[in-house]
């Protein structure tokens, strides 16, 4: 259970990247007063949790409907993870999470889009959540997964609320170093995802028991 919790926390934390979202949040709420900015932070985190919960519970049903296997999802998730990790290793904003400023200005409710979707609950986070939920073989592990998601989003909420102070404290160089460390971790996890997805497929193709 502890091993599952560590894997879940590491995977989702690096994928959602609570510190990486701070500059975007600050930019989107720069014209708002403190009360409005706090409402945006809270709403985005709540909506993000609901989206991840929905995909965790109903994701496998949706994939079964379209005849998509979990192993295929692991491979795709691993590729997404690897690209995200490489971008973080280069200290760049994740491609999966990036969007131009013009698009941001057109969004009426920034708490839902782009903050909740796709910055908090993006393709990578959704894929990892579905895979981990499928790997959770009993109710206790599923509860661990949701507890981990709740904890990460709580950290994200605190990060958003104290975003300006955090950015001043760690500085631009500190943020880049942190991103590179998380990027390396993400790439290692990505390789494990691809291997775990390819293994059963190759066994089936070559009829290896």
C-alpha cells in the first residue's frame, strides 16, 4: 500500500506540477482583487478533483465502449509522460499544459478553463489517474489514490493562494532546478509505464506465458 501511495503521489505530483501552474495563475488573476483570485483558485482545484474522480471511476467503462485497452493507455500515457518530463528537464513549460495568452483572454471563467482543464486535470494527469485506478486492486488502494489526489490538490491550492510569495522565495533559477528534478523523475516513470504496457501485448503476440 505504501509503495502504491508513493508511486501515485510521485506520478500525479510531477504530472500536475503545482509550482509550474503558479505563473499562469498569477497572469490570469492579475486584474482581480485578492478575494476574486482566491475564489478562482478554490474553484479550479475543486473542478480539477471532480474531473479526475469522474475519469478514474468511469474511464475504464468509456475505454471499454471504444475497445481501448488499459495496456494501450499505459503506452500512450508513458509517451505523454516522457514528453512532459523532457520539457520539464529542459526547464520549459509543459507542452501539454501550454496555451497562448490570446486564448486565455477569451476564456470567461478561467477557473474552469484553462486552470482546471487542461492545467490541473490535463491529458497526462487523467491518463495516470485511470491507469492507477485500474491498478488499485481493492477498495483500500482506491481510497489511497483519491487521498493522494486530494493531498496534491490541497498542496496546489496552498501554492496558488501563496503563489506570489513562493515565486519571490524560490526565484526563477530555483524554479528551473525544481522543474529539472521533477522532469527526470517523470521520464523514469514514463519508461516504466511503457514497459508495463508493452509486456502483456508482446506476450500475447508471441504467445509467451
